[in-house]
């Protein structure tokens, strides 16, 4: 479990590489700064209140409130054990593994609002989103809350909805309130591509994320059970591979050229798609889920561009659209397939969507009124590295070019 936690931790470096690689060089320091502080904020807020919001330990006799708060800080008994049935899985192991998940939701938002959001506003949003929204939503399932107590319990093995869709809904709220980057959509309704500055960096990031998913999904077994861990890792990798191939083929068919960014997002789409049911699927089902996610992400990116929703890294397409698909797929494939499970999955998707989107939208709207949400046109044109940080990521390159 400690190794799995370490693998999830390294995913933050993957997100940093993907986001900076797929955006302009003049905003690199800004993106790296956000991706550096978010895991720090996530760990601290999760220790202070997040863990005890998310894991209140609803007893069978408890009334099914939508959340319950167990108090501030992290404490345990002398033995430090979480449960009798998982030998060696201590309270501290539980905290650290779950804490590594916590900040991921805000990291997803970071990429979607990149290149035009005010740093101070985004950091305040991240603190509140990670400290309150994510753990309350998480408690509904993983904290044995109301979604886990349905007649057919909602199922989300490692977080297609609890982590990825929660981040995706927050990202969508941010995009809608911010608007598109300057110059992205022309007056005649056409889309002008704003190319990322480093495809090697984006590629490194995706493979770091794929590596991290060995901990994200493999660790979610919550034990070293050889059969279940190995099955989970196989289904995870097959879905990722199928997503990459399907997205690459879709880009050739619909864009007339093999698009690297689409193939990279296809891998991530497959990973997000399999995450809800990675322990439930056979090899063939996991490939199909991943392939559908890979095609979905291409259509989704093109659709959002068509309706002028500007997402620089495709975060909403990868994490929200494919998170929803992966969650619903649990009711269509694998050991839990069937109409009762599908309806429970649908209830969960709707519940998380309504709560998270409204929470994020209202929070960002309040912050917009109080602090302002978007940088000035001059700062956006010059780059957030200079405007927000007084620094540049590539001084020699920028001086000579």
C-alpha cells in the first residue's frame, strides 16, 4: 500500500508535465507552480479535515445523512490499525494512500482553466474544493454513505466518478465562468488552434500517469491479494492501450492526420474509463471499455471546441466524459452488469454531477466577485509567467527567439 501511495504521488508530476506540455511556453512557470502547491495543499487539508469528512465510519444504525464529520486532525489508537480483516493496513497507511488521491481533483481543474485564471483565486478555490467538496462527495460511497447503502450499491472501485468526474465537473464550472482564451475562437466562428509548446513533455507526462495508475487502481484493492491486484493491473493496462489505439485511429479518420495529443489523451481516457470497474472486468471487456473511451475523447474534444468551450488540455473530455462512461460501464460489463446496477451507477453520476458542479460554480462565482477570476488581457498576452511570477521557464530560449 505504501508503494501504491508512492505511485499515486508521482502522478502529480505527470499532470504537471501534461499540462505544461500542452500549453504555451509563456505560461509554464504558472502551471508548474499550481501543480507544485496543489499536492501540498491537498495533504495538509486532508490531514486537517478532509480524511474525517470522507471517512466518518457510518455505523449500521446511523441515520443516512449525506455526510458526517468526525472532527479535526488525524488520530488513532496505539496499534494504529484500520481494520481487522486487512492485516498490516494501518490507519496511517489508509490516510496516506487516500491523501494522495485528494489533490488530484483540483489538479484536473488546473489544466482546464490554464493560461487565463488568476493564480490567487485558483489557489483559494483549490483549498476549499479539496478540503470540503471532494471529501464530502467521497464519503457518499467510500465513507459508507448513502450511495453505498442503496439497495444495489453504487460502485466505483478507484474513482472514475469520485476522483475524475468530481475534478471534471469543477473544471467545466471554471471554463464556463472564465470564457475562452483570447484568440481561440475567431469572429467568423472558426476555431484557431493554440498549440502546446512541448509534445515531448506531454508524452512524458502521460507515461508517468500510466505508471501512477498501477498504484491508483492496483492500490485500490487495499491489500496485496495477488489474484485481484494482478487482474486489476492487467485490465488497467489493456484499457489504456485500447484507448490510445482507438483515439489514434479516430484522429486519422476524422482529422485526416494521426494526432499525437489525441493518442495521448486516448490513453488517459482508457485509464479513466476502466477505473470504476477495474476489478470487475475480463480482459475483453476492459479493452472494449478503453477503446470506446478513446473514441469518445476525440469526439468530445471536437464537440467542446465546436460549442466554444475552451479546454487547453482536454481535461473535461478525459476526466468528466470518460469518467461518466467508465462509471456507467460497470452496469454494462463485468461481474456487476445488469439493469439494477446500471440504474445505481446513473444515480451516482447524476448526484455527483449536481453537487460538484453547483459547489464549484457557486464557489468560483463568489471568488470572481470578491477577488476576480481572470487575468488582464495584457497579462494573458504577455504570459502568466511574467504577470504572476516575474519569471520565465526557458530564459535562454526566449531571449534568443
